[in-house]
């Protein structure tokens, strides 16, 4: 039954919707945590340490964090694979361009695929920068996330990569949230306006909230 559901377009869209909402929930929490950087190094570093001790003493050090990481990896892979396979299926179904052009879609709709690729590449860079320190500038300091964030956003390319990715994220969330609601049956004529408004607000808040951090470093508010 699971294979039958997965092989159907509806099943793949459902997987995309559920995995997308899981990632969206994480992004909201992650953004709120990031904003703690405006309360100083002590507050931000303490928050980063707390993430590794969630669930203690029942859960061992970092176990809960690893559970969250595994869930996110599964969600990202499921989302990407579903999107790719649906895209290939759509291309095979329409190998030739339409004779008559379809009505112009929104910018977010037309850039969903490229936005997903941009975000996928950004995730890799972000992990190598602030988690493993592999591509980090200024010397990565284990256990000092505040200083590591300041180092990253003290470089022009760190700001450009991050801000560009967050703009792509906003567009992705704006269209993706509403699309997920339709897929899961939450949308109808009476709720569509509210769902679109919610998607717009979420996209705006996430984009502004994440971009606030590099802007804070560039302006000297965070230093």
C-alpha cells in the first residue's frame, strides 16, 4: 500500500506537503532562536548549549538534537525526491510546449524549482560554515556560536549567500504553504484568502527574521 501511494502523483504531493510543513515548523523555531543573538553572546551561547541538553537526564547529551537532525534530513530528502520525480513526470506528460501560452504564473510559482535548488545548496554551505566549520572564515570556535555567526557575517560573501538564500526561502514558503494546504485538503473557496494571507505573513516574518541577523552584524548592533 505504501508503494502504491508513493507511486501516485497524489502520494508524492502529500509527501511534499507533510515534509514541507515539518521543515516550516523547524524554520519558525530556528528563526526565534537566532534572534536571541540580539540579547548578547551569553544569551545566545547559552541557548546553543541548551539545544544539546534537551531531554536530560532521560535523553543523553545531544541525543534529542540528533533526533531532530535525523527527522529534518528525512524531511529534506523526501521533499527533494518528491519534487524531482513530480517535475520529471510533469515534463514527460507535456514534452512539447503549449501552442497557446498559459496565463502568467506568479514569480514564486515560476521559481519554485530553482528556489529549491538554491536552498539545497545553501543548506550544505550553512552546515559546513556554522556546524562543522569546514568553510568558516576567521577561525571556527567550537562552543562559541555567537562569535562564529559574527565571523560569517563580517564577510561580504557570507552576507550575500545568506540574504540571497533567505529571499529564495521567502518565495518558497509563500507558494509552498498555500500549495501544501491545497494538497492536504485544507483549502476551499472560503478559506483560500486566509491561507494566502497566512502564507504571505509567514514568508515575510521568516525572511525578515533571518535577514535581521546579518543586518545586525553589518550595522554593528551585533558585534
